[in-house]
C-alpha cells in the first residue's frame, strides 16, 4: 500500500490521517480483522489481487489465506457460503466486486441472509456485511454501474448503508461488520479516490442516523453516496446567488433516519432528494413520503426528486447524460423556491 496507509497502520486510533475512500475502507478492514479472529474477507479477486479497486490490497499477506481469500466467479455460491459461515459463528465480509453482479445472488440475499435470523427465532443470527462497489460515475461497461439500494432497502431483515466520504467509509464499515444483523455496505465507486482527513476513532453516531454536511436555510438537499458530493457542489454554486442550501447525508438507507429528515426539512421548509437510481419506485420515493408525512405542515413546496432515468443504465460514454447533473439539481431547487 501507499505510504499513507503504512502510516495509518501504526497510527493511534485517535490520529487523523489523510486517506482516500479506498484506503479508508482498507484501514477499517484491517482494524476489523485484527480485533476479531472471526472476521473473514472473501470474494472475487479480493485476496492475491487485492480487489479490482485494490481496496483489500495487502490484507491477505498480513492475515493469511485462511482469513482473506479468493472465491470462484459465482455470486450465489459466495453468499451461500457466507450464510453457512455465519451460522457457524463467523463474521463474513463477502465482496461481489460490482453492483450488477449481485443479481445472481439475490435468492441467497433475500431468502437466506435477510430471513435466517427471523426464521430461526434468533437461533441463527446473520452477522454478514456484503461489500458492494455501487453506483456509476466511472464509465464502466454494462452491469458495472447499478444502483440497487431500493431493492435491498425493501427487503425486511437487511440494513443498508452508503458512505459518502473516506471518514464515513471508515466508521460506517466498523459499525456494519460489528453489527449482528446483515448489512449491505454500498461503496460509491466514483468516490474511491476522494482524499480527506480521516479520524481513526470509534464511531459515535448510532446505526440509522443521518448527518448534516452543510447547514442552510432555504432548502434541504437529501442524498447518499456520491450524490452527496454533487449536492455540495450545487450548494456552493447556489450560495453565489444568496441561496443557502442544507445538505443532508442520509448515510443509512435502511433504517432511514426519519427524525433527522424531519428536523432538517422543518428548518428549511423545502426538500430536494437526489439519487442515481431510476425515478420510479426509487428510494427517493420513500424518502419523499417520509418527509411529507413528518413535515406536512412545515412544507412550503412539494418535495422534488432528481434521479436517473427510467432506462437501463447506459454505456460509459453516455452516463453523464443519465446521472443527476449540477444543472438538473439547481433547476429542482429553483422550482421548489418558486412556491
């Protein structure tokens, strides 16, 4: 790994180190593997290669092939193996390499991972954290830029989380793997190389809480993953015209922080929800409904949504026409301010 990662390895848990999101996830995995011998990391190319994005680089060499290992290219088998390991006391952290590769494993994820604890009345908890490089923005081929959060959030028994920056990636992964419930940890591929100061400390916010990244008073932008950065860009531009936008990083997509949403929108009276997935039945619909239920008397305008389109994710060269742009978000802000 880089010199920064080597420094992070030796750093006290309260030290702040500048890391990319890729490196922050690596650091969190190293922490988890060190503190708990039951943690296992496996998937397609995570061992020898260190992952297609090098997120697990160096971990097999440090912890051995019994704890960090490669699997066949068989997503359903990877998740089925994770279920068996969890039932026998391990804490598996499988990786499916790309979001679109999760489809062949949906049967295992929905019918086994999500239900086993309920089905056995708590006798077989599923402390599985599925690491899933997610969303678009890297101009990859088909099946490499999906946004599956609504599918997973709709499944009872699963928790879903999407970090937006390196510090969040570090702390949220610690929470996910330490949880006794199955968690789908959606890593925004487009932000892997985003570098920020990361405080290597224990998480302080409970599971299921959002965070205000930028305070404002005229409208709330709600987003997760890479779209948090997009909303911060929008807020910077809007500020030039005297419009103060609050940016809320939802973080946990299941459970959703309804109270945090309500508190932010009650302050600003307006909301725009931004995500990469298609519009129809996307998670933005659930978020919009929660805002309306919680803040009906506070809202000065209908909740706006800026999303991907209701088409299959396009080929890489066309994704800039599909993903929410700064202009599209600004237009939604303008619409909500007109009321």
